[in-house]
C-alpha cells in the first residue's frame, strides 16, 4: 500500500504564495514517485487542520514558509499528534528562524557574522542605530528576503518601506557587507552528519538579492558551483554544515552568506542565516544544488519523506 503523505502549504505568513508554489511542486513529485498525496492549504484555523489530518497520514511534508510554518509552531502541533514530518524539530526551527538568536549561538563558536542589533522600528526610522550606514534593515523572523532594506551613507531619510513596516515592532539591523551572495544547502537527518552539497553564487541586477530578485522572472542568476577560491568554497561548505548541526537541524537546510572578496582568505565570508524550510521548486536553490550532484527533484523530496520523524 502506498505511503500516505499530507503536504502542508500556504499558511498566513508573508511567504504564502511562495509556499503554495513549493507545496504543489513537492506534491506532484511525490505522486510521480507513487505516494498517496493529499494537499492541505493551511489557514490560521487549528480545528480545520486537525480535521484534515484525521485519519493521520503516514508522513506530513512541511512545505510551509515563514511564520507559523517555519518557526516551530506547526512542528509542535505535529509532535503532539505524533505524526512524522519533514525538516527540523520545533527548537531548531525556532532558533534558526530568529536570525539574531542564531547568530548569538554561532558567533561564540567562531562563525563570523555581520555586526547587528535588534531595534524598535521607530528608533530605526529616526536613525538611532549604533553604527554608521551602510546597514541592512530586515525582519528578524521572516524569509525570502521579505522586507529587506538598505540604508546607505548620505541617505537623509529611511527607505520608503520603513514608513509602512508590517513585520512587528522590532527589526534586525546589520552592518552591510559589500560583495557577493553565496548559498549552501545541507542534507542530514537525526543522527546523521550533515552533508553540505555545493556553493551557489546568486547574481542580480537589483541593488541586492531581495524578494523581487528571488521570484520575478529574470530577477537573478544562479552560478553553480560558485566561481570562488577553493579555500572560500570549502569554508562555506564547512560553516553551513556546522550551522546545521549546532542549531540542531534535520532534513534539508540552506545557509546564506555574504562574501567580500576584497578581504584576504576566508576573512570576508560572513554568515547571515540558516533557512530550515528553503524553497522547494525544481528551480529553487536547494533542488538546483541537488541536481548538480545528480539527485533529481523527485529523489530529493522522497529522501525528505523517508527521513521524516517525530523528534520527541
């Protein structure tokens, strides 16, 4: 009998549309692999979700992104229901989702991170930041580069988007690191050593790799593998696997970096964040890296299902 898999998608975060795209792509790939697949568009309605998960499937494939689906909330529900699910457990999900908290864990372990601080959005609008521009303002707990702004030297007012900020009362402010955008996917289940796949460089004609650059047609280009020195390449792989392990992640993650190639050796490589629910369409960064190493999109989602678990 085919294993029953419920694919959770949608949600209520700023990344809802991205999640729907990921979920539908994963559901199709799993059907093609012979699984009995149902699709659940998750709303902020726990009773409805519980009804759709009754009777319980064999596995839940979590294709949710952002708040509610990536921060430990849905993971906690699935732990209570004792249904195996893909990706990371509640604690690892919550830690990785909180960008500043993840940096506070990893920085004392030798991981180089941009200087940063959490500030009230009103203070940021008034320029009450402890370091000079350029700096980046972004939500502390969102993904997909949602709500990211750069404040540059000489700007006489905050960017327009900060006037209508909708991501909570606080934002993460980080010193801007000039240079290149790098990303590394890691695969590793519970009790397995995380395997870093390869390094992708993302290039864009935009000012930086924002939401539009990620998802608009032609907004960015992925160079796989990244054309950087072997020393920096290997260090990016090491740091991504290290972050995956130390944050307690399982399944698939994607860690993002900035690389200032004007600095010597690996000193210009800065860790930004780890995504526990990275985009999952055939052209997303993680499946693209897996394909480079010979793993099809179907094989990748199947691996996630077969390594799904209840963590407590």
